[in-house]
């Protein structure tokens, strides 16, 4: 192997160049790399407790996504996954996760390569292996089955199984472990607390309700005092529309109550008196 090939083999900076340039990662004189990992405000999930026995910020976001490595610890990661079919089921699961107080999250499923519009996860203790995961699965499944909700026990992340194939066929090897050990010496990235700050609960739950409406989940009405999110559209193919004409007022940029009402009228949002829900009422 020539020197050029050796340099390419040893160069671990290439996959992270854009992150270094963006200031997200920093290279230090002791040949280590640090990264800023902070909780995201905009997330479709509410994480009730963080799984501290995992460092997904490093193992998934760096080692897997940037270097294509299946980290050895991830082969001992077991998760319980439920797919609520309605917003009501999602809310029930969220309440259950809070009651159990275990590392878990639930929310909107926005990934295009998985089915369903909601997902819920429980992170099984890694030190207890598959046997411990099966015990936790029984606990969760006993409760969910009474509600008519199915759940499964899976290994590692969906993205890893999509890349490397069926997880029951994964076998660790020395090269995989050697590369992982090398990256561990370089990347000094602490796991951040992904537990959702309670102040964000209202914002995220409101998005859940809007998501349900968007996807035709009528159980959202349970959380809007049975008021439709918006007035139904006027149709013309079956009858002539009637009713009292609405005078449309021009929009104004003044920030006061009058401006807000004027803006709503300009958007034909005369729904307060008609019994439709106000966006400000959905919390």
C-alpha cells in the first residue's frame, strides 16, 4: 500500500470537514475532537426520561451517520416500539410513560421510511441484555394490549437495520471493534440530556393535535372541545352557497388587538362566533 493510500486510510477528518468548518466540531492539539451537542427545541417527541446508558449523540450521529460504522454497543441496544393509530392512543401512551418513569419517548413519526404517523419507544437497560429487555417488554405489552395497542421488541436503530440487513444476522468482528476503539480515542463527546424540558410540553402537544388534524385523525376533536380546527370549505359543485356575506377588511401591520382581528378577517377566519376553534385555544 502506497503512502497516499495510507494517508487516506488514516484520515478521519474528511467525513467531518463541514462540521469543523461550521464550528460544530473542534479539533484539538492532543488529536481529539469535541462537538457541541445540545437538546433540540423543535422535536416531534416528548422524551420523559433520558437513557443514560447510551450515547446516541456520538454512536449514531457521528460513528454511524458520518463514518458508516455499526457501533458494537448498539448491537446490545434493545427497544420496545409501539405504533399508536390515533392521537388518543398517543396521549394514553405518553401518560403511561410518565407513570412508569423509564427512559422513553412518544410523538409524531415524521420519517418517510417508516409506517404510521405516531411512534412510541422504551429504551431497555443495556446492561441487562435481551433477557432484561424481554422482561420490560412483558410489562409494557401487558398494559398496551389492554388498550388494543400492539408493540414489538427490536434491536438497535431502524436506520442501522436498513443499512446492514436483518439484525439477527449481525456478528461483531475485530475490524469493527478496532475502528470503534480508534474513534473513541478521538471523539470526546458527552451524551446530552435529551429529556424534554416540561416548558416544551404544551408546544409539542399542540403540534401533535395539528398533526392529527392534518392526517385525518378525527380523535383530535377530543382535545379541541369537539370543535373542528377550521371551518369546512364552501363547495359549489352541488349547491349555490348561501349565508350572510362577510365584509373583508384590509390587513394592517399594527400590532394590537385590532390588527389581529383584521388579519383573521382578511384570512376569512370568522370562526370564533361560528363555533370553530381558535389557534390560541389549542394548548
